[in-house]
C-alpha cells in the first residue's frame, strides 16, 4: 500500500544545543524538510512559543496561550494541532519534531496515539517514523548520575513537576528507536567507549549513531541513518510495560566492557515486603539504572513497576496480574500481554513474576543477586501458604491500590487457551 502521510521524526534530548545541532544538520539535506521546535521558557505562565522552519526560511513563529501551563496541555493544544496543520499545508514534506528538554518522548507517543484535531486522528494525518534520543557526550553521564530535579535546573514544566533530571534523561534514551551521541573533536577515547557501552546497555533495542568526532559532520550520512527508517513500532509498550508484554527490558552482561556492566534478575516467588523495603537503599545506590516489574507477597493482585535512577526510586502500579482476575476479564489485557502470560504461565503463581534489569559502573552482580534473593520468601514461608502471607509486615501497605477486590490468588489457569 502507498502510504502518503508525511513522516515525523521526533528528536528528544536533554541538551537543547545538541538536539538543535542534529535538527539543523538534517534540514541541510532536504530543502522540503520542516522542523518544528517549541520554547517552554514561559510554560509555567501558560505560554508556549513555536518556530516552524525549513533550511531556507522560517514558515511560522507563533505563540499559544494554554489553559493550564503543563506538558500535557502543550501537547494537546499546540504540538498535535501543529503537526496536523502542517501535514495538510505541506503534504509532500516530512517533519522533524524537536522536543524541549523537559518533554519525554513516551508522553508524545501516548498523546499522538489517541489524540485528534478537529475530529481527525493525529495518526491519520501523519505517521511517526522514529523516535531519536540525542545525547551530548560531554554531560550525559553527569546527568544520569545527578540527584538534581528539573526544578533545580529551572526546567520544571509546571508547579507540581517534581521529576528528577536522571529520570528524564534515561527515559529519553530508553524510549528511543535510535540513540545519537553528539560528541566533539578531541574527546577522550576511553570516555567515548565507556559512554557507548553504557548507552548500549540502557537501550539495547535501539540503533546507535556517533557523530561529531571531527570538525565536519556528514549531514547526508546522518540523515540516512535517522530519516525514513521506519524504526518506530507503535505496538511496543513503554519501558514499564515491556516485561508484562514479553519484551526484553535489558541484557545480562556481568563482566561488561569499559567499566560498564548489566544484570537481569528473575524470580517467580514473591518478595517479602519488609525485607525488600530494608534493602531498597542498597539496591538503588549500587545501580545507575534499575527497571522492571515485581510482586510482593502481601499484595498478590498487583504488578508493581520498579524504576530507579539518580539514587531515587519510583514504585508504581501496573495493574492486576491476570492470575488475580476472573477469566472473563482477561480480554481487557492486550494480545501480547496474554500471549506472554501464556508462554510463562506457572501452575502455582500464574503470570506473577519478577523481572528486574540493572545497569551500572562495575556492578557487583553476585552481591546484587544475593541481596535480591534474600528479599524473597523463603522455602518455609512459601510452605506456609498464600493465606498466611497477608499477615507479613508490609511497609508498602496502601501504596498500590487496585480498583476492585480481585486481589486474592486465583487458581492457575492458562491466560490463553
């Protein structure tokens, strides 16, 4: 089939200068290519400024006054309408959407997947070709290790935006179909190789591109690796939903290279809530990045997301395990979720299970594995039966409320017949 929708390449990066450099390099290769960029300096006051340009001219300079100053309002009230409008006005031109540092690409993808403008679905007007993370070599490791918040840097997108710098940077990298490292001539060779090793372990599913080591940039070669690649698959879930749907969340590479290594931890038995809580500081201090899913014995109905970076930890509610739901509700889950559950179904635990990925500098894989293993229920605790687990001390009580009472272990029935 001949798909005539304009393609959109989304550039996300915490370094505005590096993102702009990549965007302008792409414009030089195609006079019809259109760049859309936003200035969020006034977003907390409800003002967003927009520039639309080609390599040769500025097509628009506009301002949008938001009902509420926040990222979601920016996407809904300006970004999506701009993409649809440009697709109509310039149907033969592809688009590059350069995101400001505070916007995470997964939020853009989610808004575009369900968004509409004047009754027209955004995805009927444009097709999202790929999401590209632009990383500035000189500062990204410091940002990934930083304990700063966006507010500390003056980049928070709303009064209640408490996101950490490390969280935003790593989410931009992990969601990418392509990761571009923007370097500079004379960069230290070891640091360059160490960064490449780190990025490959943070986003092993992405294509990786390195530019900027010489004074001249091969713009045509760069465009060939970033534009019209068709790498983005809208069916692949975001980072926190990947394990539930059977997608990889990392690699196990205990030895690593250039001082960077990674590990995977898997278990079908649940965590003891108190022992897990007591180990959190050690686990988050050891790894640069942790991600995945887990379950704890006192809350057998809830799949819990783990996301750690910059020394901080976010635990979130991923919804019900299928084993905790009546069979007639399993159709609420995606096809991939049910297929993944079926492939790994356990007669006792159902689809419940822990899958955690950790990436760091010189991780002690044996020590990390032992620490996590000690947090699991022991053989004796398992033998006491699921009915006894609810009496265990639980510092996470009421952290992950479910929307109904279907939180008791269900019989082990396969998720897909």
